[in-house]
C-alpha cells in the first residue's frame, strides 16, 4: 500500500509542476480549497496481540477543507480543518481481556502564506 501512496504523490506533484499557477493577488480576494488525503499510522493491526495497549494503526482516507484571504498582493492568511478516517483495532491482551480501540485525528491549522 505504501508504494501506491508514494506513486500517487509523485504523479500529482509532477502534474502540478508541469503547469504554472496564477493567483488573483488582489487584496481582499478570498479563496477556498479542499481535498482528500491518505493517512497512515503505525500501530496495532486488527487481531494482533500486544503486551501493552498500543494505539490502532493502518491506512485510511481523510478530508481537508480550508480557505483564505489575500492581505496584500503577495501575502495571504488561511485556515485549514482536516480529519482522518477512523482507525480501529481489536487487541487481545493478557488475562483474557480484549481491547477495542478507535482513533481519528483532527487538525486545525492557521497559516500565513507568501506567494
């Protein structure tokens, strides 16, 4: 799965670099963006026995949404909200216990972008 993710990232970057970008660069102009991401976290896989409780791992799809506003011709301020899909693991442990864990990452970012 990792090789597929790497190849997709390289292909997207190659396509993005093949054509120049043009921003509006007008103070007060706003923009929105969104996308789909693939998140990978090392951790306990479903059904894998662990001595100590470990955060669930795996690969899952996630989303990102954001927007910004140009402050000057070459500087903008933007915010982004992104979250991953839910990773779940069922871990058999000592003494006949089984732990069921879930993980979902959420990230809020505020940035100043120089164009």
